[in-house]
C-alpha cells in the first residue's frame, strides 16, 4: 500500500482549497499537502466570472458592511445563520485587499481603485471583478503563492473516502489516476474543499463534469450530516442548448431579459430590481414565462432572450469578453449584434457538509474541516447572492486553513486500521469493476437520475413530483449495485471514476429529495406549489440529513441563528 503522511491534508485545489493550503502553510513546522482531481488552476473556481462581493464603498460611498450583511440575510430568505454572515461580510474588505496585495489583477475604476459592479439582490454595487475572469485570476494568484510557501500538490488524485475512528479523522483514501493505485493519506487534520454537486442534474447544469460532490458523499459516509441539501440554486442565464454559464455580470452591466413578445418581463416579478433581482426569483420568473407560452422553442429546448446589444461593442469587449466568446462558441450568437438564447440551469449548492463552527470551519468530527461549496456554513441559507460565492470560498477557505493550522499541533496522528481497510475494499472494488461486463451501464443510470431530479426536484416542486423523483433515485441506487463500466485498464481509468462519482451523486440526490419533501414550505430556491408560503413557525430551521452505515437516511432539524434581523417579507 502506497501511503503519504501530512500534518494537514487539503482535498481540493479551488479557491477554498488553495486559500486553506496557503494559510495552513504559514506555520513552517507543519507539513501541508493538497490532493486535487485536476491541475489546480483548472479547478472550478476558474468558471466564476462575475466577481466577489466586498463593501469597499469605492463605487458607492454609502455602502457599508451592515448593508452587505442585510442583503445576504434577506437574500438567504432568512435561512442564513446571522452570526456567520456577520463574520463573513465583516471580513471581506480586508480579504479583497489581501488578494489585491498577493497580485490579483482586479479591474480598476477611474480613480485607480478596485472596480465594483452591481449584482442581483445587492443594495449597492459592491462586486469586485477582473473583467469576467475573476475566478480564473484568483486561482492563478493563489497557486503561485502556495508554491512559494512550499505546499505539495498531488494532481489527478481523486478522493474515495475519509477514514475516521473514535479519536476523529485518520486521513483519506484516494486513487492515483496516472498509476491506477489506491493510496492512503494519513493526516492529523483534513480539510475538505471538494466543490459542489451540480451534476446531480447532469443534463441541465452550469457545473463542470467533475462536480459530483465527492467530499460531501465521503463526509456523509463518515457520519457528518448534509445540511439543507434541498436548497439548490438555479442560475437564470445558462445557455439554452448546453447550460454553460453566462455570468450575472451580463445583467449587472445592464442586460435585459426579453420574452417572445419583446417585453422586459421582469417588470411583472421584480418591478424595482428588474433583472437584478435575486437568482431564485429571476430563475422562477423565466420558467414562468416559458410555462405560460411567452418563451421560444418547445419543451426542454425552450428559452428566453438575454439582450446586450444596447450596451454597445466597446463595453461588451471591455467588461464581458469571455461571456461573449462562450455565446459565440456554444450558441453561435454574437451578443454585440444579436440577443442570446438562455434558460435557467442548476448552478450552485447552498447545502453541504454540516460545519458547526463558522470561525474555524470545523465539523463535528475532530480534525475534519470543510470550506467552499462542499460545505454549509450557512451564509447563503436558501439562496446565494451573486458575488458571494468566490467571496465565500476564499474567505472561509482562509479561515479553514487557520483553523487547521491551530488544530494540528493539538492532535496526534491516529491509527491506520481504517485507512488500511478502506484501501483494501477500494482495491477489490477497482479490480471487480475492471472485469465486470454485466448489469445496467453507469451512463443509463446517470441519465435516469438526472431527468428525475430536474422534473421532480427542479425549479418548481410538489410532493407528488418529489416522491416520484425519490422513487427513481431509489431505483437507480439499486441498479448501481449491479452496474458495469466497460474499461479494463488500470491507468487513467476514467470510467471507474465515473462509476465512483455516480455513486456520490446518487447518495446526495437521495438527500436532496428527502430534504425537499420534508420542508413543507416555499423559501428561497425551494419553491413548493403545494406549500407556496414561507413558514417561519415550523421551518426557520436547517435540515440535517444523515446517512447510516446500513444505507438508510434520517432527517433532523436545527434552529437558524438570528442576531438582529427578524424575518420579514422578502420583496424586490
């Protein structure tokens, strides 16, 4: 058995993972390693186009941290934990300057300060950006700084499981794709930064194909609940034919949403904010237009239009060059001259690994931390505001790294018994799947799951549809037990990874269905036609779905933390 040993192991090398690694490595007495599915600068944070929120008050001198806090609480539909939100918003101005000092090339305003643009659900223009490539440039900057600090990266190592015992975390088991080996990583502290799980909705998502919730599913198998899994965000502007994201920056810079009657239809749904309403509201508005016959096309191929032509070529080329290129490549449309066909697509997971301490990002398992989209620190609640994602992954990635750095000297390396048994079981699984040629193919199961999730637990939900989706997911889980992959190779067996990833998204899909069925209200991204009102009496609570060793699921609830903002009607 090939094995590695680090004081602190980070799983994932996106914005959260590299912030965690960078801050953990500031103690030179600690060894810090990172395992990552892809080369670090190819991590999914690179897909974040629009920017990161920080109340710097450069563009609008009346902006305040308090305004950012309230916008985030309101945007969360009051499901966000307000102590965590205050910590997050209060720390973002310093973090933005810290990233600037590291070398992030933010766009500049006429005074030479970091440029800021308006984003949906925000009362002030506070989204700091680098054209429409913000995540990309942050990744490169963080990677360079991690290398400077001597962080060790293991590229193309995919997480399989987290090993724990009565003393907490032992480490993780992963597959080295290049060698085809199952390997162990022993660690005093493990920080999961593995990203979201949008591929639960495989055919209609803005997420990359590797966004399969590996860390979330592994944490669930280790006994950590997934918190608020039913809170799934659908981005209003995915390209209609592929789901590829067109950044909220398009609307932030002044883009219009147009139906087949030529109307800016958001005047019906958010007359004050119009296209800059929060994502859940705008996504539902688009789907309503389509359902009521004011869209273009038919069925799953329906769309409305995003019209940018009035902005002019100069502004589009200066501020939105990447989204223009995406529209040209994937839709064959140049937004300088023509409107772009768009439709909502799954985009972000507010739910995730249950973090019980927002200041350190610790979970209930000693030595196990989580940050980024895989985690639920509950700053987003039932709906994430645009510009709060890159901000969140960097901010809480930083504090997870600090938390890990402070925890590591207090912990000893645990035993290796669970690590060794997990390696053995995964080696047996890998060998079996390379030989097996019977059963339902993984791709058939995957597509069956994705269609059921979109139809039953998509933008609009009701008990009948959720139960139908859950029944299909249960059927897929049974089929998965006898699936096959048609690839006997040992090295670079991506089909085996697809098999592992399918198991992970099925695990999470079942939790999404369970949370959605039991939350009998409409709140944020969770819209129930059979329970259309928000119910603060019974559901000002986080759902906590736990996976037992026998494969059964249970659900529990935890009160939302309220500091100063009592729930009120959420209007825009």
